C-alpha cells in the first residue's frame, strides 16, 4: 500500500485562482491564441470537447491543464443557438 506522502501530486489537480482563470478564459476566447499557464508560462493542454445541453442551448466544455504545475480549468464555449446576437 502507498502512503499519502508517496502519492504523486498530479493525481489531484489544483485549480487556478479566480484571476488566473479569468486570464485563461480571455486567452481561450480567441482561437488564434496559444493558451498558456498564468503561473508557469507553459502551454496548456486542451482536452477533448464534450457537449452539454442546458435550457435549450448547447455548450462545448473543454478541460485545460498545465503539464508542469498540474493546475486545471474547465471552460464553456458560447452556446450554439443558430442565431446572431
């Protein structure tokens, strides 16, 4: 059995602070940007998108994670409504 002291720190990701999460969301809002970790300046890995539907709107949710400091964040893209607004 492995003691808690021997567990790798990457087993439980740490979340970004609110300010850091806002920076990541701002970077991710432009598809031309490379999204980097506000803590260690490493490019974040982007997980596969998962669709979620709520109140008749369909959202794409993606998980972003830093391979160095293991911080993570899930972001929700703008809803697909088929309308311009």
